[in-house]
């Protein structure tokens, strides 16, 4: 039975290769077009809910393994259930790993695990300087092929593409190998590295962080930024908002998509400020608040 299933899958891949080239990551396609990408954070591992989210109008889902369990087999099953019936992803799955930026160099295996499961990107919490961002890029990349114009930063990800390619992305292994690289460093790359900016130190170093080849987006964490500035558990503190706007201005100047968590009542404001990569409330899946936020930004 397993052999027949594999043969059927391979036949489907062969047919797919005869079609026109397509962008596999809807999130990368959206950001590359300078359109706003809207998603949700979720730590729920319920497969039926994954199907509901995957059929919806969001651009991406961040699967939270920082504050949720780091269970890569359940992750793989969730990724498969996010796919549409034709095998594509209209909602791009990104995984937030547990390791902070300062811990990346000793936890490259986390990147390997979630990427081998088929994630289209990784969000790294608490990235405070350029070296931490560079280590994340290294962990996400394969050693570059000789004809890859983006030779640096040189990746160290071990090659084993079968599960991610055939089991999740629904493409031949050779295509996965070519496209499993960082955008925009590699214009054909389908993976995105999102660094979380959650401290004043990170904002002070933001120009250097965003200049690291392979960083595709930065995502401000308002809750941890409030905590870093002495306002643990609070929201909307003016001095914190001032730092958020300072970070946004740097990102816009460098033309790097900037993200933030938002709510229905301020989603439109964040869009007009220039945020292009943000989440709307919905921990478990579609919600009334999420619907209101999407309406506010005319989605």
C-alpha cells in the first residue's frame, strides 16, 4: 500500500512539472509585490482546524513552537492538513522556534527539524544583533550550489529533502532543493527568515540586523518590548510606541517588510503606518475579531 501511494504521489509530481513555473510560497509572493501580508499566530495542533485555516483568506499562519510544544511529527501532520486539495498552500506555514537569537548557533537542529517537516519559513524570537541573524540564515540554508549567485552566508543545513519535498511541498526533490533557499537573498527562494525585534537593544542594532543577507522580514513583538522597557503586562505605553515607530522607520527606509501583532481596532492604522507583515487575533483559528480586523484592512 505504501509503495502504491508513493507511486501515485510521484505521478502527480511529474504532471505538476509540466505546468508553468509557480511561486510556492504565497507569503513570499505577497511581500515581493509589496502587498500587506496578514496572518495569525496559533499553537493549536488540531488537524481539522488546520484544514479550515488552509482554506481561508489569510496569507500565512505562524505555528508557535516557542510557547507551545516542540513536536515536529505533529507539526508535519499539521502542515499536510494546511494544504489545499490540489496540494498547494494558499496559507503559508511559518514556524516560530523556541530558541532565542542568542541560542541559535547551538540549536541549528531546530531549524533542520521544522524545515525538513516542510515549513516555508522560520521566525526567530529575541534577535538582538546582526550575528544572531546571520547564524539563523546559516542554519536555514543548504551549502550553496556552485551556480548559486548567493554564496554567503554559507549554509550548513544537512540535505534530506524527501519528506519536505514529496510529503509536504508536493514537488520533486530536485525542485525542492533548488527552491528551499532564502528570499530575497535568492530571488527564486521560497523560504523566509523572520527575525523578532523585542528589545531596545535590537532596535538600536536594527540597521545591521536587516542588512544581513537572508533576512526576509522583521516582526516587532510589542509584549516583550513593553517588558524590556519596564512595562511587563502592559500595552499601549507611549514610550514603547515611540520605539515601535523608530523600528518601523528603519525598516521602511531599508525596504524590509516590517511586522507586528495587531487588533481589529488598530489594524487599519498599522497598515497605513507602513506595516506589511502582521497578525490579527486568532489563537485557535478563525474568529469574529479576526474577521473584523480583515474587514478593517479591506481583505
